[in-house]
C-alpha cells in the first residue's frame, strides 16, 4: 500500500512576528506530516509556546548562533525520523542555522534557508551600506557544500529538499527579469548553479506538476504593494531526486496564505 506524505515549507520572516498574525493559522491547520520553516530569527526558548504545542509534532530547531535574531530553520514532523542533523557537515558553513536534515525510512529530508548574496552594514556615521554582491561567494560555496553532501546521502536513499533558495531559476520565475539581471537572486552564476543542480537529477516539483504556468511567485517585497500587484519572485522550492519523480502527486504554491513576505509551498508524495 502506498504511503502518502504531505510536506510544506515556509519562510516566516521571524517566527515570533509571524505566529502573532492571523495567517499563521495555516501552520496549525494544514495537517501536513512535515513542515520546514526558514528565517525563524529566534532561539528555541524564544519560540511562542503555541508553535510547539502540537501533541504529535516533534520539533527540530536550528538557530543562528553567530548572530542572534537572524536566519535559522526549524522542522516539525508527525513522522518519527530515524536520525537528524543540524547544519551542514562542513564547519565553514555552520553557525547561521541554515539546514535541518531529517532521515526518514524512505528518503532524506532537508529544510534549507540558503544564503542571500547581498549584505548590509553601517558606515562610520551609522548609515546603511548595501553591498549587493558581498555574500555571493559564500552563497555559492554553501550551495556546493550542500550538493556534495546530498549526493553522498543519495547513494543510500532519495533526497527531498525544500526551502528558500534565494534564486529565481528562469525568467518565468520572477515578474521583472530584465530589471533584475544584475541583482543577486537572478545572477547568471546563481541560475547556472540551479540548472546544474537539476542536471544532477533533481526535479523542481512545482514545474513538474504545473509546467510553465506564469505569474506564480512565493516572495513579494514589502515595498510598493508588490504582493497586491503580484510583482514577485518564485524562490521557494521543493526539489526531489530523480528516484522520486513518479512519487510526486502534487506541488502547490499557497499564495493565499499571508503572515510573511513569503507564502508556503507544499509537496505531496505517494511512496
């Protein structure tokens, strides 16, 4: 008999702020077996109690320890994992709380908050300086480290990876591709990595199910009423390794769910 596993992923842009908004009811009511959250911006002891209160959901929280109130991921599951790991094995990419890895009987699950290529700092007068490319080398190194680790684990069983990838792969994946050709998230080297990732046998499940359906985004800037006008980017994904292609039953973008500048994405597997 096939096992149906339903998974979700959501960049909440701060778990404490998101949990206080009406849209966070989705987290409590969705009924998914596995949920990955990104950009939690909190230590485990700072989580709102109601987020951890589900009697059947086990929580695995990976906070940023290098900078408090920054980054971080968490995974919640009603399926008992065989094992779990926080962060990537490479020490060069540890500390920001970007990966939760759960090993299940049939697949390895990764929840990732992959780095943004830009950074913001302050000048001597305390004014913000934005370097659009400061973290691109770190971002690409993180992706290479992740891919190498996933490929090693894939020798044992298939891979499911979800999260905020901070890359819009193709022009169809953002509203204004021409205006963003030189912005991180849509740089050629970032998109080329994503193409190479798919070439290694990883499947963009939303495109597998929905083809080239336009205007489907998962992130909208808080500026200029971007969400109201659907001027967005699709940077949140569920990818599966090729061995799970036939198991993909559905993949959605829950763009009616509010509470963050991102919306949830989901995947249904028939194993």
